[in-house]
């Protein structure tokens, strides 16, 4: 069990360097926000197009198969299961509300015990159309269009237009939100992310916002994620080496053991945080403004301008054709 390699959270692919790695981090952040915001109020075709774009970006970036096959494969399987469950789910649960008391209780109590018989029909009244709900004539009328609300019905399984739209929206939203964020973290170093956010937050300095401190906190938090995974991995391995028979322990003792493990994990994480703080103090760190290290120079190149142009075209198409009718 190796959590540092099996889980994609907070991991960065150092080798090979793809064209997604070479893009400016600010441009990639804009594309990430596009994938997160564009599905809102979008039609199903547009949502499916976003999913296809993410898959094409992954394949064209020449990311190794070992990296994305588990992440994208498992995520596609999960979204497919969500799609199937949402498609066969009923549109709604019909419910009829009936008041506990009659609307006009006084008039209701004054009604006679027996109702009078209905008035006989007049001899001059005849239905000129002679429509009957169970007649074959009404069912055999030709429909003006080929529209059908029920798309598929076989036994208890029924797929309607509303359930199909809901299934597409939910499954594509899961895939777009999760995989776009994963792809961004996979091709962007934590220092690049914080540098891009700090650069974009420069106007907030006029409002006396601690922009540099926020960027430093974000950098430390992103660097701390692998340490958390490493501590969890070490604790799990230590429990496995002791060969604990969980069936003999019972629920109460097993819960006590897991509480002890969680307490140990918290102590180890606090110890790691204290070690990081001590290392920064030893190196004379006093404030982020006085100890700035520029890891990445942010400046646009030709490929960045091409990405900006594609982003403008994408949003133009989204605002014209992407709305849900």
C-alpha cells in the first residue's frame, strides 16, 4: 500500500514535462475556473463537450498511462454508474395534499344526510363528437410530431427525457469538477499555483489585504498534503505488522484502537508542523516580504497567447449556444 503513489490528491507529475506543464500557471488557473463555471446552466450537449475536451487534453498532453488510467478510469466508471442510476430513477414522487378539515366546515355540516338524485339529461342533449376515453378511435389518431416523453420502457425500467437530462447533468458535473482539478494539480507545481494566485490578487493590496501571507499559507498547506499521506501510510503499515484480529476485539475495542490511531496521527501532524516552523525560524525567516524566493518567472509566451485565444473562443461559444433551454 503506497498512498503517495495511488492517491492523486496533491501530487505533481515532475517527469515527463508536457506542454501543459509549460503553460503559464495563470492561464491554467483561468482554464480551471472555466471548467468549473461553464457547466452552470449549460445544456447537456455542452456538458458532454467539456468532458470530451478534458479527455482530449489528457491524451494530447502525452501524460503516461500509469498516471491517469486509474484516476480517469475509476472516475469514468463512477460517473457511468451515477448516470445509470439517475436515468432509471423516477421523475418525481406524486403526492396529493388533502387538508385535515374541510374548507367550509359550517356548510359541510348543514348538508342533508342523503344527496338528491342527479337531474336527468335533457332529450335535446347529444354529444356530437361521441368521444369515449376507452374508445379505439381516440387512440388511433395520428400524432402531429414524433415527440415522445418516454424514451425507453421495458418492465419496471423507464427512461424519460427529464431523467436522461438529469443523468447527463449529474454525471458530467462530477467528472468535470473532479478531473479538471486533478489535471490542474497534476501539471502545475504548488509554487506555480501560489505564484499565480498572488499575482492575480495584487489589486487587493490596495485594500490592505495580506496577499503575500495568504500565498505563503497556501504554499505550506499544499506542501503539507504529502506529509499527511505519509503519516497515514506509516500508521496503517504499523497496524498491519501487528496482525490484529479485529473479529475477536469486537466493536468497542476496535473503536478504541482506531481512536488511539487517530490521536497518534494528530500528534505526528502537529509535530511535523512544529518542525517546519522551527526550520523556518532557524533560517532567519521573519516575514514573507523580506524572505521572498521567486521560484517561477511569470510572463506570457506564444503558447500562452494561443491558450488565451482558445479560451475567448470557448466562452463566446458558451454564451451563444451553451444555454439550457
